C-alpha cells in the first residue's frame, strides 16, 4: 500500500511566529503589567493621603532595587503601549499593511519605546 505524503502540522520547535504576532503578544503582556502598575499607583496615592508616616513607608518600599526595576518595566510598558497604539492609528488610516513597511514600523515602535524609557530614566537620574 502506498503511503500518502500528508502535510505535518508545525510544532513550536519548527514554527516561527511572524514579527507582528510576537509584538501582539508583548502588547498583551504589557497591558497586564500596566494593570498591575495601576494597582501599585492607587496604593501609593492612598498611602500618601494617609499621612507622613505612610508616605515614608511607601518611599522606603519603592526605593528597593527590585521594586524600582519593576517600576521601570511599567514605564517601558506604558511607552510600548503608546507606540503600539500609534501604529494601530496608522493602520486605522489604512496605511502600513505592506509586509516590509509593517516590519519597519514594528522595529521603529520597539526602538521608540526603549528610547523613551531611557530618556525618562536619564531625566529622573539627572534630576530634571
């Protein structure tokens, strides 16, 4: 009996996600990070409103290296979401659907979000 050559379903070790899919997944992950950041922001406001002693406790908490890194990740998430939203606005105008242009916009989006985060970091560190 002759065997038919049937296509095999690609598995994760073979299949490579397109760049747009990877960025879409990152966009969803940063959305979750922003929700967590919003919770931290609301708790911070509540502690500031609670008085001076609560304010000092919050200051001590957010100055811990791990928490500070988490805050900067949230800042990156905010800028990434902003840049991704601008790209979607370009799509809403009916532009940027060409594959090469789409990949160019993705690279630009990633570069801009990292650059904006770095500029913000420098601004904070240099006491701007």
